[in-house]
């Protein structure tokens, strides 16, 4: 098992139980990113859906993102109005335009994000979330995931 897969699985197990208990039965059965949130704008929501196709366990990203937002003193744990700004900031962080993102395959996008994450660790851009060490790129990705379904 790769480090990333291990982290996603462990985070989902550690944090997901409490989170999933709060979901209604209808929400628990939905696909992870199948709903377009009216407040985020259809284009941003569709691009976020495309982004998250690169990740086999998007629910893990959501759980980590919610924890990340809770731990940050300057933001609430959910804010559907924050999603467009967080998404745009994530694209800027990756040096990608919306058109770049849209044209990338899931594998290419995953490789790009993984290389940015490795660079974060090399540059010391590390964020601690509930004891996990994440690169800034990972933390931003998780935040977007959490906001996408907020």
C-alpha cells in the first residue's frame, strides 16, 4: 500500500465514523461529488468534479478538509460561499488555469498534484492536521473537497 493510500484509508477510518454518523441516509448513499452546489457556480462545481475524479477516495479528502478548516482559527468548518475562492486559490497554487485543469486527464492531474506535494515537503511547506503531516497542496485540495459538498 502506498503512503497516500494508507493516509487516505487511515484518515477515513479515524475521522469518517463521526462524520458519516451526521449524514442523513440519503446523503450517505450519494456518490461523493455528484451534486452541484447552487452557491458555488455550475462551472466551478463541474471543474471540481473533474478534479476529484483523480482521487479514488474523495470522501477521505472531505474528512481531512473539514478537520483542516476546523483547526484554522480564521475560518468556519463549512462555508459554501468560500468554495469558489478556495478553488481559484488552489488552481493558482498549482499554476493551472481552468482550461488547463479541464484538459488534463485524471492520471496527469494526480501526477501534477503529487509532484507539487513533494515540492511542498522539500520546501518545508507542511501543515499538521489532527496529527497528520500534509503538504500545503494536499491541505488545499482537502479544503476544496470539504467546501465542495458543504
